[in-house]
C-alpha cells in the first residue's frame, strides 16, 4: 500500500501533458504520456483491491461513516475507469475539453475528497465533541448525497460524448434535457450538504452524550485510548505502540 502510494506520487509528476493531447505534440510524446498515464492504473488498482479485501469477509456494520466509505470506493473506481478512457490519446481527441472531463474529474475528486472526508467527520465527530450525531439523519443525508451526486455527474458523460464543451455559459438546445437532469441532481447534492452541516451543528450543540469513550466497536487507534471528548493535552509521555 505504501509503495502504491509512492508510485502514484512519482508518476503524477511525469504525466502532466495528458491534458494536452490536442495541442499538436509529436507522436512520440503522445505515446509516452498515454502509456505513463495508463501505468498509474496499476498502483491505483493495488489501492482499490486493498480497500476491498480489507472489507472482504469482515463483520461489517453499515453506520453512516461506513456507507460513505463504501460509496467512496465505488465512485472513485468509476472515475478511474473514465480516466483510463481519457488516457487514450486517439480517443481523447473527442473527449478533450468536454463535459466528459468534468464528469470524470468530479467522480475522482468529489468522491475522493468529499465522500471520504464526510465519512471521517461522522467517524470522529463523537470523539471531538463527546456527543453522538443523529444516525438516521446521517443515513438520509448519505442517500440524498449519493443519489444526487450520480444524477448530477452521470449525465455529463453523455453530454460530453455528444460534443458539449465545458466552460460554456450557454449551449445548444440539444443538450438542454441532460443539463436539466444534472441541475436537479446538483440541487439534491447541495441540499444534502446543508443537511450534513445541520447534523454536525446539532450534534455539537444538542447531541446525546456518548456512553462509551470508544464509540465504535473495534476502534483501535491511539485516539480511542483517550477520554471522550479528547483533552487539550493528550499523552504526557509517548504511548507504547504494540
């Protein structure tokens, strides 16, 4: 897992021109950047299979943090597949600078940052403030966010393949229907974030105090050895790590 992360970090420095397949670079340059970009799929696949096998045959419980974590793996992987499509220099001539790129980018970055970050907030919020969030509200927010996200960005693949450019303030009428669907999904996803913020504020101000300092079954990190909420000063001396 560490080597895979390091490989992704290294390869990320040498694939920058995969954004520039249409500028007229030499064939040798296109081939290099195409194969280098495809190569990132190998360590990325290592990470995805590591996440999946970590869950395989485990005694999973589907609280809100776990739902967001699973959704992250699904959406991030889907974004990786469309990234492989974009890495093909010949095909990128059609995909380049269209809504297909917008959809790919958001499936990778929103799923990679926002969904995983939301999972982390729900997981550690009880430790931060010593109060438990509303689980029902959290699950409702997850499903609205997951469905709204896909309604927003899935149609943008179709728009891009149909030729709609990105960064345009106006567009042809032939793109109006899918844009309307995407807009509906965007309002759903935005509403989910408002619900998320409300749940966090409600937890901090009026949440039910946690009964168990660990909160989660099987929580083994060093932070769970501290009282809940965590004190301003944690360890007077370095803890023993087994």
